[in-house]
C-alpha cells in the first residue's frame, strides 16, 4: 500500500488543496501562494516516488544544489528572476507549466536518490 498509496494520496490531497486555495484566495499574492503550494505538492510527489529502503543522507551538496535549483525555478516561473540568456534557452526548449512540473517531480525524486 505504501508503494502505490502514498503517491496517489499526495496527488489527490494536493490537487484538492491547490484547487481549494485557488478558489478562495482573492488578493494580490494569491497566485504566488498557489504556485508555491503547487511546487510543494509536485516536489513531495517526486519524493514519494523514491522507494529506496536506505536513503543516502550524506550527500548534502546534491541536496543543496537541488533545493537551490527548485527555488530558482519557482522564482523564475513566478517572474521574479529574468536573465536573458536563460530565458532564450528556456524559450528554445519551449518549457510550459507541464514541463516545469516534470522538472519538480524529477528534483523531488533525485533529492533522496
């Protein structure tokens, strides 16, 4: 149950929470709160996909790099950081919201791998 139940539970509860909060928040920072919540849900889904019994706790540099990458990508998606060189690369790759979500899932999975 844990192998398949936890990721399914994260998908169901997370999508319900994001939808509920996006419907009831109507102030200027509501979009940023929904984006942060969505990133947290998708990242935790990626964490739940890593089913190793013994997780590598000693690789703190990799975890730090992944955390900074997720933070940068989240701020980039909200429009806080704009660098012309990176913008042209991301436009060439044609990353949409779905592509960002896939990157967050991969980062969550790689965090404990």
